[in-house]
C-alpha cells in the first residue's frame, strides 16, 4: 500500500525499499486492520486468462516462527477479515471468473477450527468447494471432523511438511514425526479430500546425507499415495532468521541476485552436506517425480 501510494502521488518511499536486493531492508509495519485493505480490482483482469479459482486471503499473519518463513518471522499476530467482506469478494470472483473453487490462501487456516467452520459455511452457502493450508499437526487434531468438513466442501489441503527426517523435524519444532505425515495424508484421503499437496525443503541447516535420504524416501512414498508434491531449496528470504542472521544457524549464504530466489538453486551452505550434493539430490528427486513413475503430480519451475 505504501508503494502504491508513492507511485500514485509521484512521491518517494523515503528510504530503502523492502524490495531492494542490497539487504538494507527497512521493516514494513504489519497491517493491523486487514478490513481496511481494499478488495483487489478483480474487474480489471481478463477472466479468460485465469483458472476458475477464487483466491481469497481471509486473514494475515501466522502464529508460528519458522526460521525460513517471511510471514511468521515478522512476529505479526493473526488478523482476520470480517466474514461479510469475504462473502462479497467471493461473490465477485464467482461472477467475474465463474469460479468453481475457493482457495483460501491464509498461511495456517487449519490451525483455527472456529475460523475453518465459518469459511466452510461461507463457501458451501455459495455451492463452492474450497481448499486451505495447514500443518500435519492441524490435520491430526481435526481428524474427528474431517468428514464433516468434506461434506461442507473441503476439496484440497496444502501442508508444509518441510522434511522427511525426524531429526530435522525436531529442530523445526514441528512436534510431529515422519509417521505422522503418513497418518495425516491417509486421514485426508480416507475422509474424501481430493487434492493433497505437500511442501518439502531441501538444505535445512541440520541437513545430512541421511536426512536427505529420508526426505527423498518419504516424498516418493507420499507421491505414490497420490499427493502432489512441491519441493525446493531453502530460500533465505530477507526478514527471516536464515536470511538476516544465518550465523545463528551455523550456515553461510551464497552471493546471488533475486533471479536465483526461486527455490531451484542452492543459496545456503550448511555444515552437514555440500550445496552441490543437496542440488544433486534435488534434481534426482525432481527427475524421479516427473519420470512418469509417480501418480502424484509435482510442482516444477526449472
């Protein structure tokens, strides 16, 4: 909003922008009242160029503090938009884009059961299935209610798994084990969820050859179960612990321009395994996922 206002007035941002790659970034205050953010001007987009999906951000912020995440790393509490505003935006997207799915983009929607119920009713009342993001632990806690949520239109779930290694998961503070990932995916498919997407990162500060083996093994197993997979290198975003204070994690950042910050190249050197080796395993995993051997789809951007 600050950038848009400066462009509209022809003024200056008054200092280094958070978009500059020189790491002299100035903190951008969190929006404390998300209902004050105008609804995007969806009518300016050519609906013929986009999928029939209604992308809706119902809340901002995240209660977790993952070392690699620019959202949780800002320590901003979760701020929810009023349901009435969301209803208007969904109506708009359904009319303009003939949307047949609502994709709630909140970082950890499934962590808030009350919020989930309200949004599920909102989408179901318009005859639209919906998807949302969460954690493995969220799915385990919601297990008794998953079938009810599917009846209310739950179509897809995105889970940030991050690693298939119990040792790395302990460092991440996920409070889950690789066996819990298997349980969560089985619970989702058994309840009738159609689209399960799992996200993994290679090159954590605690990565070793063994942890890479364990992650590759779990990824291939989950893909064989029908889950879609997203896999990327660790990205040291500004504002995160790994981006701003890599020494606190015992890692070193490689010199790279913003064009490299897409997850397809190693940007972090970790103690337990070389960056070249992490990249070898990354490419090997993508090749195995995209070779037609796995029924699950993979998100690939190289």
